[in-house]
C-alpha cells in the first residue's frame, strides 16, 4: 500500500508538472480556464477524443449481448453502467459542437450519469428483476460479491456527481434556509465557492470520505453479524462435543486405537461418554465399475473416509440423504448398511457436480465443449472452437496425505437422481500400500448426502471394514470425536480424558470453545481494522474542516465586501 501511494504521488507530480509547463501566463494570472488547449489538440488526440466514447459504447453493447446470452443479472448491471458512461460521454462530445456553454453541458452530462448509476445500482434488482422478467434474468447468490464490490463505489459516485455539478442551486437553497442568520450567509457563500472552483478535486475527496464511511459501516455490520448470528453448525461437528488429538508428547507413548483404549478405561470416564467417533482418511483411486472401456478405464483420485459405529450413530441424526439406492426404505436403512457392511459407501453431492472449468470469451463449440453439452456435435455448429478454457482441478499427487493435500479429480458424470432414487452404481477403489501391494475393492454407492458440509473431509464415506480392504496397516483412526452423556459438562469430561490418557499426551478440547475462540480472533482483527479506518476518517474530516476554515479566514476582504453589500 505504501509503494502504491508513493507511485500515485509521483504520477500526480509528473502530470501536474506537465500541465504547468504548458500553462498560458495570461490565463493563469487572470485565473481563467485554459480553453486554448482544445484548439491546440493534435489530430491524433482529436481522433481519440471521439473514438474513446464510441469504443466504450461498443464495449457496453457487447457486454449487454453477453449478459443476454448468459442471463446474468450482475453482468447486465455492469454492461448498463459501461453503456451509460459511453453514451453520456458521447453526448458531451456532441454538446461541445453546440453554442451551449461547456459548463452547462458538463452539468447535464454528469447529472444524467450520476442519476443513471443510482438507477442501475441502488434499487434491489436482485429481487425485482427475476420477478419482473423471469425469462431474461436469473439471480445466483454467487453474484452477490460482484454486485457489492462494484455497486458500492458506483452508488457513491452516482450520488456525488449530481451534487457536485448542481452545487450552485443547492447552495442557494441552503442560503435561503439560513436566511434568518444574516451573518452566516457570506461565510457560507465563501466556504462553498472555494471547493466548487475545483470540482474534480472536491469530488474525489468526497468519494474517498464516502468510501471510508461505507467501509466502516459495512465492517461494523459484519462484526455485529459475526458475533450475534453465526453459530456453530451441527453439520460441521456431527453433534460431537469434544475433539481428541495427539500432542508432541504422544510420540513417546502413542495411543494406537483411542476408541478401544477408552472402552477399557475407568468406569468414571466411560460413564460420561455417549459415543466415540473415529475417522480414518485415505487417498484412493477410483473409477466406475463396468463402464465403457472395461479395465482400461482411467483411474482418478478422490478421498475416502472410514468411519466407525460411533460416527454413524451421530451422523444419522444430523445428515440427511437426497437420494438412496433401490431397496432401502429410508435413510436409517442406508446408515445401518454403512455401519455393518464392507461393500457399500455413501458420497457427497460434489462428486455429481461437473469439474470447475469454464470458458472465458468462448463462443460456439468451446462453450459447449466446456459445459459438456453435445461434445460430438459441437464442431457441427460451424463456429470456431475459440476462447480461454480454465480448469481448477489438479492431478492427484499419489496415495496417502491429509485431506488438505488431496487433489480430487474423480467425478460421476451422467448420473441423474430421479425422484430421490439413485440408479445402480458401483465403484472400483484402489490404493498402493506401503508394502508395495496394490489393493482394489468394489463397492456400491447406496446414498448421496443432501449437503456438502460434513465432519468427514472426504467425498466418499464407508465403514472401517471397507477401508481395511484398501490398507496395508490397521484402521485405527486419524481423528477422534466424543459425544458427552446427557447432563455432563464437556469441559469436565475433557479434563477427565486428558487425565486418563496423560501418558499418551492426548489433548481433549471442547469444539464449541474452539469455535468461539476463532470467532473472537476474527472479530478482534476486524475491530482493529475498523478502528484504524475510523481514525483515518476522523483525521480526514478534521483536515477538511481546517481547509474550509482557512478558505474563509484568508478571504476576510471578500467577506467584508459581501457584508457591505448587504449579505
């Protein structure tokens, strides 16, 4: 930020130096606008003077066409803003050819531009447009950051432009309202006249102050919302209260199977525990069994989480299913099969979504190729396969690793969920064990989770017995979670577990406390930033007040003359 500020300062100094070097001495002494510059404009500059608004208008028209084809409301608003700027700039160029004074032309153009920006961005079009024209516009919540980031500054600019270019009538109204205090009128006229003599500088100052005020208000709303509305989602914890994890001391006396060790611990500890969830993560290679291509079908990477009975006990009360395989009457039957069998799995909905690939400025065949629509017939459209195709998925980096290191590329394409019924679907899973043996296992997909958020990080969930077919080492769990008994204090239970396994160096933490601590850290950081921005706003407003006061004090003679004339 410092380097950018210095760079902007040097650019402004270079621009000011260039303007001063071409200054007309007579107009400078008499404080007149240097209108002769327009007469000295080079042919290339004169050509650009007209080509620029035409190019902006054409760009706005192209964006409107893109918005019409994609039915994107946010892109439509951006396109209308670009088109509005191009048309108003072109209107200004045309007004320069008329006998109308430049000042009047600028007032008309920038007032229309400001009001147009307010009309485009201020109303809640995200709610109105889909209702007024459902066939033309669709609203996706993913567009909200774009509308907020671009719309906020444009609303501020749209509000300031009419004020700056109509300040004369507004100041007259203000002076009339303050007419009952004669001594204030000359001071008011002088204080307003000085900022209006340089509209661009004054307007930029108002924009900066408005942006800071808007940012401070938004941050205050975000902080308040974060602290009051956001709560720990049960989908993130599966209803568990405690997280048990090893520490550095666990290296000297590791606890291999925590669930089994806890079952053999003291009755005082076991009585405080209702369920123990164990999750074992494994990176696997997968493909659809029996698909076209047979054994030559390509393997692709994905994550597999083996869960124990304690996790299933909690999960079936938290996570719903959007689709089940035939033969399973309800969700409980699916979870029971997942707990007891070693040849079934459930998957997250992300496995049914297409890969995160899109085409930028693509037409015809390229757009159809990326969207996966009629790959064979794309070339028959007769349009060139042009555009930049961007894919976010990376290749898998081998077996093993933590969920944060997985690069999942496996997707189930062409699977449709008809009325909540999952068609017959079997997967082949494979791993390369530490002993050098490649293990494969075939499983049936019997359910699709309704939501992506889950305590398990992997996209494929199965029992520990299923995962045992794919591992060269025993399945003992990588993550452990505890559901405390009814009426038990989670903090007291955490202390008892740490005391019972002090030799193993285990750490038991309350999940709700961890979440609250993260919220406090986030809120503290946001409040610190809000304080710095509020301090900058206060200093800036004080500086603006000093400038306005100096503009009056340095003009005591003008104020005296206005008072003598009866103001």
